[in-house]
């Protein structure tokens, strides 16, 4: 019986790293040659113009109109979609059998929303912590508690 190939995605709103474990005793190896990096500029740097202005409904007062969405938050949701695209491509190539998702709480929610049913059914564990800056050996210890690597 062959052991299951497990992919581990470690992400926050700006960076995602992918690792693979071939089975018990193999440890973690990078699954992709480099990390995915998103545009992580603050909203003020992303938005090109000042907010629009409007008149009060009564009187001559004017005030700024708040944008309907936060550009920084929108870029994080888009980044979750990019991570999902990478996983979809790898899944079509049958690169992994199961998936562990480690992400900051907000990004974990974004990933859950972006995952299709085909990826969702392969998720065997989730950790809602930002571990993107952890060295590989420490990450292996954390993941080893959940799955045998």
C-alpha cells in the first residue's frame, strides 16, 4: 500500500508556501520552487483617488463618501483565489492525495470560501495560526502533531 502524499499550504494575506510530505519519516520538502507572494500594500496606497464628496440631504454641508469596499481586503480575497488556482492545477496533475491548510484565521476563512468541492474533500486538517515565517523544521514539528510525517 502506498502512503498518501500530503501537501501542506501555509498562508497569510501576503504570502503562501507549499510543502509536501511523502509519508511517515520523510519530513517536509518544498512542493514548489518558490512561495506565492501577493500585493500587500495598505488600502491608501492601492486606492488611486481621494474619496468622492457628496452633499448633505438637508443644508449646504458636504462630506467624504467612504468607499464601498476595502482595496487591501479585496487583494487578500483575490490572493486566496490565486492559492486555490495553484492547488486546482496540482490536483489535476494528481500531485497530492490530501491537504493540510495552515493559515491566519482571516485567510483560512477566505481559503475555505475559495476552495471548490474537489479541494475541500481532500482537506484532512486545518490550523488557524499564522505560521508563514516559521522555519521548515519547526513547521514540521507543528504539522507532525496532526499527521505523521
